[in-house]
C-alpha cells in the first residue's frame, strides 16, 4: 500500500481509531500493529509476507540462542547463520540475476558458448530495509549491546512496523524494540506534530517529487536532443525528485509513527544545505549511513588503522552502499564517484565549515551558498549514473552535456517540457528550501512556522490544497525498488 | 484524543467545504473544455434549438445539424451538435441529466443520445479528470452494478477509487480555479456549423488528427470497401441478438428517458450502423440502424475518415439517414397524435409553442465576454 493512495486514507484512520480504543492494553495494541503491518504489506503482494515472517522468526530464535550460549565459537556460528540467511535471501531475490548476468556477459566476451539461467524473481518491496533492521538485532545481541526479547509479538512488530517497513528509516532494535515493550499514552502535542510531519512529507512527495519526476523522465528520455543547460537541469531535478520522494516518505513514516506514540529516527536533515560532502552524508539517509558506519566501517577499522586504510574503508563503504541500492553497475559507479568526492575532500580540504552549525546563521552567507551549490551540483551529476539504465547511457548523457555545438545551449524549455512546468517546480522547490531553512535545527520543515495562528492555518491550508491537487495515488516511491 | 480528532476532522471538513463551494461556482460541464465551447455557442444563439445530440467524437464528427434540419424541413427543427471527443457513457448520461434541468435548455424538445456502453478505465485514463468529474452517486452505482455483473473486479476497484477521488476533489483544485480564468469560445468558422466539427477542419488547424487518417489510408490503400468493419449479415434472420446491450444499461437509459419525458422532452438513443448488434433495445426510444447490413455506404473508404469515423461526405449520408429515421420515429408519431386530437396541421401547434418555456439565456453559462470577443 502506498502512503499517497486512497486506500491509505482509509487504512490509517481505521488503524489509528482501533489502536487508541485499545489504550492501556499494550499487548493488544502490539498485536493490532502487527496485523495492520502485515495487511499493509500483503496489499502489495501477500506471498512475500512469508519472507518477513521467516526472517523475523529466524532472528528471534537466533537472538535468544546467542544470548543463552556461552561458547564463543557456537555464538559465532549462530551469528553467521543469521547473516548468511538474511543476506542469502537478499542475494537470491535482489542480486542473483545480476551476478549471473554479469558472468554470462563475461563468458560471452571470452567467446565461451555457455550461459547460466536467470531466476527472474519479482523483487520483494522493502526487503533491503527490513533485512538490515532484523540483522542489526542479532549483531547487537551478539555484541552484547542489547538483551534479546522474549516478546514474540513485539519483535515481529519491530521488524514489520508498517510506517517504516518498505523504505525506512532503518531502525535499530535498541531504539524501537523498547518502545513496543513500554505502554503508550496518547499525547495531543505529539499527534499534532505527527500530522504536520505527514503533511510536510506528503507535500514533498506528491507536489515536489512527482512534478520533478515528470521533468526528469522527459529529459532523461530525450537527452540526445536536450541542450547542455537542460541536461544539467535534468540531473538537478533528479536530485530534487529523489530528495522529495525519499525524505517525504521518511517524514510520512515518522509522522505516522508519532500518531501511534512511537518515535522513529531522523532520516534526512536538510541535505541541500550541506557545505561539504562529509556534511552531506551526515544529513542524507542518515539511518542507512549510520548502519554502514556501525556494521561495516567500524569493523573494518574505521580511521584507527592509518590514513590510507581509513580512505580505503571509506571507499569500501561507499561501494557497498551503492550496491545496496540496486543490482546494477550504475549504482556501483555512483558509489565510487561519491567515494571519490569524499576521499578527495578529505585529502585536499583542511576547512571544516560544517563544524559551525547552520543554526548559527540567520541567513546563508554568499560563501556558504557557493559551497552548497558546489556540493549540490556534484551530487546531482553523480546521480546521472543512479538514474540511467546503464553506464553507456550515463556516459552519453555527460557527452551531450558538453556538446555545445548545434544546440541552443541556454534554452530551458523544449517540446517535452513547458516553461510553466519549470516555473511550478521552481516555486515548489523554493517553498521547501524556505521552510527547511527556517527549521534547519528541527526535525522537519513544518515544525516552526509562525507564532500567529492564522499564518499557520493558512500555511496548512495552502499545502493541503496543493497535496489534494497532486494526490493522484499511483506514483510509487523511488526507494521502493531498493 | 477528542480534541485531536475534532481538530483534524474539522480541518478536513473545512478544506472539503471550501473546495465544494469552489466547485459550486462552476457549471456542471466544467471539466469538458469542448463542452464549454459548445455551450457558449448554444447559449449565444438567439433563435434557440429544438434538438440536441450528445455523444462522443462519432457525434462531433458525423452529425451535421444543417443537413439534419434540411431533412426535417417540414417539421422546422433546429438541431445542435453536442458531441465532444472522448465522451463515454457516464459523462454522456451525466451531461444529459443536467442539461435537461438546465434553464438554457428550456426550448429543447428532443434529446438524442449516442448508444454506447460504459468504458473500462485503463491505466492511461485512470485518475483523469474527464473520467471522474461526472461520477456522481447515480453514475457510480450504475458502473458498480454493470461491472459486478461482468465480474470485472478491477473495474469495480478503479471506479470506486475514481468516485472517491471525485468526492474529495483530488486532482481538481487547480483546474477548478483555472476555469474562471479560461476563455471558452468556438472558432468563428465553426459557428455556422452548430457544433459540428469535421475532421477536415481539425486537420487544417493542427496536424494532430492526421496520423490516424494516414494509418487508416495506408491500411486500406487501393480498396474501396472497409472489410471486416461491418458485421456479416447472418444467413438466418434470427431475432436473438449476437450481442445485446446489458440489461442494467437498458434500465439506466430507460430511467434517463423517463426523466426527460417527465420534463417534457423526447429522448432517443441512436445506435449507429457500425456498432455491434444491439437489437434488444425495443423497450427504449431508439433510432436503430441495425447491424449495418442495410447501410453499406458507411463502409466505403471514400466515405470514411478513419476506422472509427466518417469523413464529411460520409457524415452527410449518415445525417440524412438519421433525419429519415428520426422522422419515422418522432415526426410521424407526432402527426398521428395530432390527427387523433383533430388539430390543424401547421408549422407548430400552439401547444408545442406554449410548451416552450421562456428561455433564460446566459443563465448558468457565464462567459458572455468571450462570446462577444469572438
């Protein structure tokens, strides 16, 4: 089920109403959330529920077994079993065909007349997210960071909590599981906060991202005929689309969780205001990056094994992060490009702008704007790999971007994009930037609007009307495919 | 908790009320731009029309009011073409229902409706404004029943989603505001044609419509007859229909017909010859061309624009035929009834004239400015 669907408009109030009717009955509430979460997922494809149940059951059992076992070797075996099983399922459904396809390409180029068969499975939505979530549980139990739970409903609920099930934020057991165990009390302020965050997320998704998507599809679909400036615009628009889409989803997820008395982790923190790549990666997809930091980067040695090893570790994390996004060479290249940005910045820059919090500035200085623009366009260009179907198309996109001959280089409009569309998207982007700048120290863009009630109400009304207009209900979120 | 629910529901109701008020400022046909144009023309006419014909492009492109009026010279009928591209059953019946009670239609004595079946909502038209603005409760209930009978659950789902979207004004906000700033006016060269828009004219204005024409000609190059488009005549003249109209639909058309009759308007459904055999529509007032065997000229290449539409030459043939059948169905009956009541034969009886309520022109159709400008 999509957040931006008519079905969800009915689903959420029904679950919300039933949930708070069970106030005081924590187990009943947890069971309801579990059933609601499974219904939410089954609405997309009920067959893949078995994967979530299997994964949850396995880690629930392994978590308890690791805790009971004293022998180190056996504990390691149990952890290995969990990792292999979870990553194995992910590998079969997400990466198997990629490896087989790459091997077949290799055989073909070597002239070997041999071809391996592909599985061609349907990709289960959200598998990368809930796999990482449940995997972190067994690793944390193994490391002694948390105690395993005996409450099977709470654990299954933690793995499949519907607001963040299919596209995060990726929660850690130590943060979310205790919330299932503790009694929840309805708080007016918290619920209003949740509604505002849902509205803001919906605005970013259906107004900003979905409109940007139309432009992006046009430009990437006709890049051979587009002017260089339009191609740069297209790459920037894709960055804006991904941000609006994914951070919008996260805001709706966090806001929804608040309605049920849960607090989820912040996933995006105004990444467009990043003044360096390091700062950007601290503001973008925070829960995934911290996951890789804790379970990949630190175990590899982090920055404690010398400068060169530190840079290698960073590069490894970026490549894995790229590969996590999808089984394609384009994602790996995207990871490598971003690793390069990061490593080069680490090597050449002694400036540490991001050490001065943005909240210290009422308005951005010209220097900051320049730095932000530099980071923005660099990331946008790297996303050309992310968006392109293959490496050749991405490279052609760059070639066209430098081809100033025979094209009206500074022409923004074209047959496939009207200037009205561009004007609209720029207005929506300005709205997002203004609200996010005003709330740069807060969780989301609508937290602080004005002390005047009328201004607040008019803002909500305006955003709601825009959401009602663009709420078409069948534009899936970009990150569902990961 | 109560406070939260009250505030949230209050806000939602406030937004919906605001949008509802905004929608009340629009005419019932607001989402159909062509209809807006035609309504401008219709209202601006000083003499008024006796007959209107609603339907999709098959009406817009093939019904020539002047030819029709000439065919019915004795009855002195003035007709108007309300055909607009892409009108499907739900929109058509919605437009007719509202038109009957519209003050601008007080002079109208006859309403013709194009015979067609409810449309399946495909991916390409799912969520489209034109497909949902006309989904009121009556239309929604009809489509639910219709697709339930057909066991087409995907259509049930889609129509439900579209109905809810329409009730919640989803995807309509900008269009509702924009309507007030739009200028609707039919091109001057078409004003004389009383709503008829030949393909020949459209192609001269824009090349958009020429693609389908080119494809059609390429497919039928060198042929004189559009093979396979007309149903083959059955050897036995069986009364059993090959494929009749769904009973649910017949009942719905019957209700619309009764509604028109109760408002003093005669209503008929026109079943064109190149459609499937609808010979189970006896209970309806209909102008039924049959399965097309008697109208072979409709399938001559020289009379066709493309696979679905006639060209101007073919349209003249079709309109003349329509006028004849209309005369048999309505005018003949009227004469008979006049004879029975021993009324004098004249241009129009006093009763007929008195039945014409005073035209409240320019009532609900705003936009007189644009009309003057054009």
